[in-house]
C-alpha cells in the first residue's frame, strides 16, 4: 500500500486534500480551487509542470489550470482530442505513465508544440466514477527520472479525491445559490407588498391633509407637505428599483424558476387601502386563476391598480369604484372604473404615462377614458 511505501508522500497528499476540501467548500472561485489542486499535484509528484484538463461532451479535454511552467498562461484553453492519452484517461480510462511523452506511441501523436520540451509524463483521472471531471497530468524535464509507481499511485488517489471534492462543492454552491435566491425573493416580496403599501398609504393620507390645508392656511405648509409627498413617491420608486434588482435573473440558478405571485391577495390589499382613504369600499371582482402570475407581470399589474386607485382617491370625488381583474388563456386584464368627475386636465399625468410605458415594454395594452360626466375607466392588459 502507498501508506507503507511512501508515508511522507501520503501524509503530504492527505494534507493537500484537506486544504483543497476546506477551500472548495468555503465557496471560493472554482478557478482558484483548480489552481490550488494543480499546484499541490506538482509538489506531490516533484514535477516541473502540472495541468488540469476538463472533459467536454465530445470527449475532448481543455486545459483549465496550469502550474510550474514559465509559459503556463499560454497553455490555458488549449484542447486535446478524445483520442489523446489525456482524453482517454478523462473518459474513464486507467492512469497513463510514459518515460517520454514525445516518443511513447500512446502519447506522441497528440503532444502540442508547447509541451514537446518535456519527457516523463503521468496522467490520472480527475474525480472518480460518476463524478469524473477530467484529467490531471504532470510532466518532468527530459533530463529527469521517470515517475515512480508509488508517486503515480499517490497522484491518482489525490486527483480522484480532489475531483470529487470539487464536484461536491459545486453542488453545495448550487444549493447555496438556490437558498440565496429564495431569500432575495422573500425580501423583495416583503419590500413590495408591505413597505411600499405602507408608504403609499402614508402618502395618500398626507395628500388629503394637504388638499384640506389649502382651504384654511397659507401655501407654505402645503408646499412642505407636497415636498414630503414627493419624497415618499421617490422612496417608493427606489424601493421598486431595489425589488427589481433583487429579482434580477443574474443571481438566479438556471434550474430554479421565479416564485409566482398570488395577485388576488395583492389586489385585495390595494383595494383595502384605497377604501380606507375613500371612506367607502370599492367593489372588487376577481375571476380566473390569479395565484400563479409571474413576478414581473404581477409587478406591472400592481402598479397599474395602485395608480388607478390613487387617481380615484386624489381627483375623482367618486362615490362608487369598481375593480375587475380577469385571467384567462390569453392573459390578465385589469379594469378600474369610477363615477367621479374624471381626471382634471391640470393634473400631472406622469403616473399614467409610466403605466403606458410598462404596458408597451411587456407587450400589453393600456388606455384611459375619462370625462367629467362619465367618470374614469383605466384598463391595463398583459399577455401571459
């Protein structure tokens, strides 16, 4: 056994494997872990050059990490075919040892010019069984002795263990990314559904106070309240930006779908807040499956509902408001109708323009029909 033949070498291999395990499971960059693996391999084998080649679907291998050569950076990205000794070992073959990599018939046909200055050569599978990632190769200068059997045994054991550790660490990192994404989604949902609603309600209350103050007090206090409301609106937009960033696909693992949103709950919450400010509960009609709306679409729909109800509260003087949300095979539709005086011409329509832009970006439709005699209808539609 290796432990009896080369106790110091085996001890160093164990120490190296422990260090690599710690580094890999700590979540470090996989490229840095590969560099550590190949550096330890060169030290264990007393080699002049070490390479880690990763196997592709077609069986070819590509150099992903190198250590020990003055021109090692020139080797990165170099590929060898599946028929090469490295390709065969990476495909599940036995380790290969050659006295001279340029003369041995198993290796000579596929030695690239960058490696022709080396002689003794050894290749071991990087990983084992179903977790085989590629091949670990080491080289010595032509004038040096060949790799001993005990050295190749230790190198093979080290390469197998290091490859498995890297595969396990990749799985652990994937699970960590999934957990991280789920936590980001939870934070985004709480920011959007709780914090923004509270700020929105506070802004609406302040706006009502400001409109009443105009009748009794000088304009200075009203102006200050207006500034506070503008700041709340800006804060809401910043939070929405944060929510969009949290829900960005960048951190999202490819095998994890974004969590769908129950838009019925969101609609009830928005209508409840509007009812408190209006002094009467708007009528809410829901139809179709609203529990699995994609997050981005739900965000657009929520913004449309909030803006429409905000206009009712601020400008309409309505005594009745009706909210209809429908979902069918084509998409989801929102209608908000009131019997008020319409949207005044002198009122800023920035929010309505934003909704039109949202609908256009999402491939949907948006329109407003408003008149002093008929009230206002806001319609927002999105394909799903």
